[in-house]
C-alpha cells in the first residue's frame, strides 16, 4: 500500500505543471533590451563612431602619405569609397573581432558573475533557450555594429574627402553601385570571418564567470592563429586556420573580382563556429549552475 502511494506521489511530482502561471522570460526582445541597455554596449558603439574621426584627424596631422602609392592607406583620402575600404581593412583584424567576442561571449559569464544566472535557470528558463537568446542577440548586435561602422565611415569619408566611389588609380575604378555592392559583400564576409572567435568566446563564456576571460581567450586564439599562419613550414595546413582567409575580401575590389575565392573562408569560418557553439551547448547542458 505504501509503495502504491509512493509511486502515485512520484508521478504527480514528475507531471507537467499547469501552464496558467508559466511565463516566457528572457525572450529575444527582453534579452535585446537588456543587452542594448548595458554600459559596455553603449561604449562599444561609441568607440565605433569616434574611431573614423580619430583616423581623419591622424590623416590631417600626417603628411598625407605617398601620393603615388597604391596601398589603401595612400588612397584612403581620395573619397568616401576609398576611406570606407581602408577603415574596414584596419578594423577587421582586431576591433570587429573584439566586438563580436564581447557581444557573444560576455552575456553568460556576466549573468554568472552577478549571480542572476542561477535565478534565471530556476525561473524556470530552459538552458537551451537561455543560451540561444544570448547567442542570437549577441550575433545581431555584432552585425549591427559592422553595418553601423560601414555606413558611418561612408558618411565621414564623404564629409571630409568627397563623395567619390572606389578609385585604385592604376588598379582601376568602380562606380557607386559596384562600390556599394562590394562594400556590402566585404562587410558580410568580415562578419562571417570573425564567427570562429565569437564562437570561441561563447564556448569559453559558459565555462567561466569572468567575462574578460571569454573575450581574452578569443583574442589570444586569433593571435596564435595569425602566428601559425605566418609559418611557411606548415604549408597547406595553414588553410585550416580560422583566420587564414580573413583578408580574402580585399580581392573583390579588383575590376575582375573572383567571388568564388571567398567560399573557402566562409566554409571554414562556419565550421569552426558550429563546432564551438555545439561544444558550448553541450557543456552548458551538463553544467552545475547551482553549485
């Protein structure tokens, strides 16, 4: 008799709770509001807006570079198109990478350090849903940051250097439709190429309650990858490094652009991103948050 009563009690305990009081906390809209309202988000976008102005000031203080040169730094002041390409070129290797690692890798360890992650997971919020909300909002903020930077540098370039499309002098020139289309493709490629390091930060973020550790590991992995990529002794093995194709997008601004050359970089970036995101979900599903 007591065994039957105990079994009935166990079934009641395992039964789903009534849905009348069930809420849907941490939706994408809620998470987006929380992330946008954070001080680090405002500072990040502020830096993105100030950076082109600092570069313009640096060009004004300098000697203007080599007027006959063909480097992007020598051509940057010829118009808005040239300035936009130059700014993407100098921002992609580190700044955009850090922005992506910060927006994607910071939210989970920040919640853990504030002791609010424990509350969210007992609210209840399914772990996969919590992680998905933070990942999607982080990626969206990164995409917005890249888009904002591109649009802003075009405006700054037009104000200070004139509304001229891409002009590579000996390398040829493009009209505005071609310039804008290729700038858009370049921006998308830059966003995709930083995904391995954002995913690395995401994976590290679920393993620690120190936000800076997640971002630091992503930056360190980029540095190590760059060092290894410079070693000729590795030969074709360097093609598998996450940032081996990071600057492949520069080639699309040639008059005879080969867009197929972007495909290997995109595929490798997506592969790394999927692997590290999957590792993050796997670890977070088994992690003892309440300890």
